[in-house]
């Protein structure tokens, strides 16, 4: 536990803070309390009227360790001062009974020992005295008070002994790389000039790609949260809970490809999260308008009435029943409730019965009736035509009477299916998420939004609290657009053959970005600030007016006495109306930025319109009108009013029937026409990877993001573990990057007038250019086979000096990898799997993505993607060996066969030509085996469990490889060429 660290300052400074400053503590954002001897200001409590003034207050106390009073929390410090040798907080005191939440976590002996240790440390720092008067807070209350004012999080920088060698090696590798490329360019191989030219172009591109990937990892950091302090500050006993409300979005499309039981487990984990029930609302988007999803959600709502109280009573983890009951751990550990075993067995039986009911619904949905689906009351299902149906909203939980079996309230659960009509562009997942943004704003309007894929359940019930440690920070939280959590997965084989865990990206690259402007948004497991999704700029940190002090003469340039008077005079000249106009001019709408300050009052639209009547036309145009709001957000007065409520909540005077009607209106298919939705607001359209675009736009506006990595993974999901599905998933991501590269939002030329940091821009450039690496990578993997078949090589004879540069380059590559693994904690196996799949995906999925992206953007030829499977077979890792035919398998298979044929041909040629040909052969064999080793997991995936490969794959691959090899043999055969006359045997012994 941290300790309160106080900063002493003089009375004039205190008086200035109360009269001219923000009048609040920068640490806990609590109003300063008036102490004896201080003049009154508006807002002081009436209880202070009887206090007497003394002349001996606020005596200056010189302290050697004054500089130690600053405690880093990223953005602000604690500020307190001394009063007669004793420490007094600048914030109002909090009653001791409100701060005993942490005391219950410890035994009496442990608690007393902890308080005593804290007291001793405070006495050593001189922050409290030994003789505590009777009017002071008790020791325990003083300790809890101090703990509540501590930061909610802190930065944990990487140790300099780990990061400094890493940075040095990066610089050395950059220098070595420059000399290596200089050598390669200045020493061409004239006997194989085309191969040399292609190889040099590839190496230059690889160097550029490495720079884009490496330098954004220059400032990696970690962060640590303090959940106990969050509870002490915002969950005080006897007071309303002050934690921010959260709307959780779950999106699904096809229940036959995304099993309802998986979506149901995600929903159940949300409803059972360790968070106040009145603060959580779960919205499930059914973009396929499936009655199967609707019915399964109805069953889930009923089962949640028993599952949620069980989880909270026994504090089980995870709170998704499918994964909780399948965990191979000792479930009795730390369980002391005598009825736990009995209740767990009963709950498992009820879950199995619930699962059977869901399976029955799935079985009935396999064949659609000719007349269409019919609901239980006999009415036809409105979504029988998935491409032409009205909007549907159903509130399952959270309404009156929806209580659990213990009679307690449950979180709200809402089913949403947006309207779809022919001729309208619906924008797939991005459009569904934007519809949920509007529906949730009308029905609950929580200030924070968590979005999850249907297969990503909450693995850590305190995940929402982890995010609130950042988003509810009184200073730093106002500048945050989102808190991104890493993706973790279940059901992946132990060796992670196809790098499904993506450990290098989530545990190295994202930590590096967190030290810049923040991590990129990865599409799921992200808690948003709703105001950032509305396209607003982050609040501008206004420069506080400089204070006057008696420490310097008024004529001194270092003194800030004169500037205060000047600014005050200028402010008087500006006047009230001028100040209002000036602040309003900062708000730029219609595709530009809108700065929304946290301290500004919130007005209803009617008040804004009424306020325009008394102004001139010029003044009137500078204020935001209702028409501007409608052009930006759409024609919904309720939704527009909700956008002005920074802290969330619903407008007064609204009722449920009218809100449901308005919610149906905001999900109509024509609502977004002629608005900023998808352009500047919400999830951004224009790419199948809408997540990259959405986060990029926020960072361009100046928002920051945070990467939160709790000890227990916050969320877990499923990943496609068979080769074909994995390649199609990578193909989709790469295609989205190509689309962004060819759009106006390309980081190479977009947002230079904004506030995007340069290293952050490099990271975004890397996310959209990496598919183009597939072209030089494919050429580079082909060169070894060509060299072995032709007997030529891309490198001329090496001298001793050039050999040193080659050796230095390989050593720097190895050293960079080793040091990167050292500071990140990533295992060498995960790193090697990532390297292997970088080659596999590069010569297959990324290559196809480049050409499909060019066809889609330039020729208008769209490509459709199948949704990746969300569940495996019954046998463990059964799907790993499942083979599905796809054209993505042809290029890497061809490369493997070509390099194998090249190795055989090269060795055969060396055997025929004698000892002198073995030296040049080793370099060629090294590059050929480099390709084969990187493609080895792909080869294992082709062979499958029965070691059988589809005939079509072998046929095409062998055909292409044979044709290519025979062409080269015909052009440059292995037999030595003779020059001069042909000598024939004369038949006479000479």
C-alpha cells in the first residue's frame, strides 16, 4: 500500500488556490475546506461560521524532504500542508465509518499490525505527530482516509537494466543494417544480376518494415491498478455508489456458425460481473435477425436468475458456466461456505438441463419451415427475411419484477436487431455497433461502453473495475478514449502451432504503444469513453492563471505577478458575451473537431434555441444550433440530449414506452443518412477492420488510450485452430489494412494537423503496410530454390570485411530477439511460432489480401468472408487436424516443394562437380532450409492426423513446381556448357 505524501506550502498559495484556482484538490477532486483564519468564498459550508480565527495559523515549516512530497500517478500530485506541526488534508474529511471497506479483508491482528506499520512510516516522514489529540480522526480512519486519496493506478516502467541494452542493440543493428545494405547495393552479382536486383529490393523493404515495427517499441511500460482504493473512493458506506455505469455490447450474426451456447456464456459472465447491478446493462446485437438467438437469450435470462446469485455468493471464477465447470482445477480451494459443494452440484445439474434446452433449439433451427418461423404466441417472426425486416428490441432483464431467486435486482439484458431493407448499406459489424451506441444512449446512456465479440467472455469478474481505475481518474481519465485489454484464448493446442495466441503482438508491441499515445483498438475487450465515440475532442487542459507571490520583486521577469493583472484586464475587456462566443468558436462540427470541456454546463436543445433569440446574426451563427446537432447525430431529440450528458443518465420526464419507441427509431436503416455516423462518429466505416480505423481517428483527435494487463486475464475467447480457418482470419485482417491504405484515412497522409505522435503514426503505418511485405517475401523465399537450380547466387565472393558485416547483422538480429524476450517475459517458443506464421501468412493470406484489396477498391469487386468457427469438435484439439480446402494453401505448398527440389538438385550437382563446388553450396542451402523451417508448421497442417493431403493441393503444387523447375533446367542445365568445336570420338586410339 502506498502512503500519503504531503507537500507543504505557504498561506498566500492556499488563499490563491481558494480564491483564484479551481478550489478543489487535484488528487481526489474534492472541494477545499475552509480553515480558521481564511476569508470566506461562495460555497463554504455553513458549519464553519462558528470557527474562531487565530493569528498563529499556517506557520511556515521548512522541510528538507519537500521534494519527496510528489507522488507520481502519471498526471498529478497530492497537495497538503502543515498546521502546527500536524498534517491536515486539503480535502474534506471523510467519516471513518465510510472507510472500513478494507478492514473487513484482514483479521484483527493483521489489521492492527498494518495500521501500526503505516503510522511508524508516517512518523518517520514527519507527517503525523505522536500525540494525537482527541478531536482528530482515529488511527484506522486516518489510515483509510489516506489510502482513499492515493492514486488508482501507477506506471511500472521497465527496469533500465533490461531496456537500456535493448535500445543500444537496436541502434547498433540500425547502423549495421545501413552498412550491410550499402555493401549489397555497391557489390552486384553480375552473373546473376536479375536475382541480385530482386534480392536487394526485398532487403531494402524488409529493413523499412523492421524500422516501422521496431521503433514504436522504444518506450514500453506496464501499469498497475489499485482496486481497493477505487472501492474506498467511490463505494462509501451509506452513500450512493459513485462508480460509472457501463453498457456492454455483444455482437453476433449467424447462430449456426457462432453457437448460441457460446454467446449465452458471454452474456452470463457479463450479468454476473463483480459490479453494481444497477450500473451494468448488456445489449446483444443480432445482425442475422435469428429467432434462435432470440429464444436462446430468453432461456439465458431465465437461467441467469439462478446463476448470478450463485456466482456472487461463492465468488467463483470464471463466471461463464461452460468454462467454470470444465476447469481442471481444485474448485474447493479457498471455499469455506458449508453449502458450497451441494449448491455447486445442483447448479451444474441445472446448467446441463439448460444446455440441453439450448441444444434442442439449435436442432429445431437446422431446417427452416416453408411458412417461416412462428413465435410462441402464433405470430410470424419479423426476421424471417434476414435482409428485409423491421427493427426489434426486447428487454429481458432489468425491468420491474425481473429479480433473481434471492429477490435481488439483476442487470439489464436487451435484445437488439436493427432494421434492414434492400438498397441500404448496413456496414456489417461497424453498423451494428453504431446501432447499439444509439439504442443504449436512449435506454440507459452509461458514460462507458464495453464491446465484446460473442465468443469473448469475462474471465475476471473485476475487469470492469480494472478499467474504472483509469477512466474514473479525476485528471487522467478525462483524456482517455478507451482502455484496451489483451486478448487471451481457450482451446489452443499446447504448442500453438499457428500462433493463435499472438503473444508477441499483445505482450511486446502493445506494451510499447502504451508508452506512447496508447495501444491500438483490436476490436474486442475494450472499454470506451462514450464521449470519444461521439467524435468530440478530449478536454483541453486550460492553463491555470499564474499566481502572485512575495518571493520576487514585481519588476522581475521570473515573477508572475504582472501577468495575472494583465490577463485579468483582458478578461474584463472581453466580457461575458465575448467569452461565451470565444468558447463556442472552439466547437467545430460537421466533419471537424468539437472540443467539449469537462467543466462546461449541459444545456437542453430547447434552451439552446431559446438562447439564440437575443443575439445578432453573427453571434447566432457562432453558437451550435439544433440543425447542426441533427446533421451530425441524426433526427432524434432524445439521443441528441443524451450526447450532452457527459456523466450519463436519462433526461428527466422520460418513460419506458416512449424510450422504446425512440430506440426503434434510432436503429432504422435510414437513420444514418446525411449524418456523421461512420465518418466522424462511432465505429468508422470503410474497412472490414473497423477497429483500426476507429482507434486511429480517436488518436488523431488527441485522445489517449491505456493498455490494462491484470494478473488474471480479463477476457478470454476462442480462436480458429485449424490451418484453413486461421489463414482466412488473417486474410480478413490483411484485407482491412489494404483498404485503409487505399482510403483517405491512410496514416501516411491523414491527420497531420491533429495531435497524433510520430512514433504512434509509425505504428499505424505498420498496421496498414504489412500486407505488402508479402510480395518481396514471396520473391525472397523463391530465390533460394532458383539459386540451387541454376547454380548461381545473389552474393558475389565475400571478403573478410564483408563477412564481418554479415556476421554482425545476424548477431544483432539474435541479440535484439533475446533482449526483447528478456524484458517482455515472452517465451522463445512463442517468439519462434510468431516468426514462422509471419512467413506462412505472408506468402498466402497477405498476398491474396493485396490483390483482393486492389480489386475491391479500384475495380469494385467485393469479396465475402465466412465467419470463423467459434467452437471445436468434442475431442480435445480435434479441430486442429480438420482440413478445409482453400486456394490460400497453394503458394506455401509450392514454395516447400520448390525448395526441397532445389536442395536435392543442388546436392546432386555438388556431388557430380567435385569438392570445389561444396563451398558456394552451403550459402544456398542455408537460405533454402531457412524457408523450409519457417514453413514447417504449414507442412504439418497439410499432413493432418492421418498424414493425408487433398489431391487437388498436391496436384496443383507439384504441377507448378515441376513446370517452374523444368523451365529453369532447360534454360540453364546442370551439365557444364562447352564453348568451341564439338569434339567427337574418332574411334582411333591416339
